[in-house]
C-alpha cells in the first residue's frame, strides 16, 4: 500500500483541483443549510433536522436536499388547497 502524498508533493493542478473541490463542498453545504433554515417547514419534505444532518454528507447530502428535500412551488400550492 502506498503512502498518501503530502500537500507539498502534489502538482499545481492537483492542488487547484483539491482546493476547488473543497470550496464547492463548503458552498453547497452553506447554501443547503441557509435554505433549510430560511424556508417555511411546510415547503420541506420531511424533518428539517434530518435534512440538516444529511446535508453534512459530502456533496451528496446538499445535492439530495436540493433535488428531493424541497417542495416545488406547485406541490406547496396543491398541499395548501
């Protein structure tokens, strides 16, 4: 088994890719958490606390929340009727 490379051993392209990946992950998490806590409960599918926990799963969590955790405009209107 090979040892993982140290940051100083990575190429410039690898460092940029790693940094961009980290920035994207934090941005997705922040956007999901902000949306979760500013959206009315009746516009969220399921429990807000569960979606908060799921949002901390790398990339998959925030994307899953945006795809499956929010009610669409028409769904919220239909539920109100």
